C-alpha cells in the first residue's frame, strides 16, 4: 500500500509550484490580484486562494490566466504542468516524439 505521506507531500509540492508560479507571472505582468481577477471574471479572493495554495485551478481557469497574463507557450506549459495538467501542445509533442505518431 502506498505511503499516504508521499502522496500528500507530492501534492503539496505541486500546489506550491503552481501558487509561486502564478504569483511570479502576475507580478511580472505588473498586476494586482484585483486586476487579475477582473481579467479572469472572478473574485479577487479566488486569485488569493490560488496564490496561497488553498485552491487548485480548473483547466478553464488556466486558459483564462494564460490570456490575462499574456504567457508564452513555454510559460503556459509550465503553469499547466505545475497545476497537474498537460496542454494540448505538450500532448501533441508526446505523441509525436515518444510514441512515434504524427498528429493530424
């Protein structure tokens, strides 16, 4: 049986990576939490909870954050991964390079 502490530690690490990454991207964009929340059509408290690690983003929120923060493809990929998701671009790369399949 897997050790529950390992999973909990891994989840905490991912949450920390995401929250720190989001904060860094928001600050780099020169936005306050309130400004970002207006771009994302959510409450400022939601951005605060994302940045503090109390909430995890949905896939839809990640797409919205990418647009609001004008993230590059690489930065968006890293933000998705830190939140536990894979982007379609990365999925295509995996299929092409690791599985030897061409993407249609």
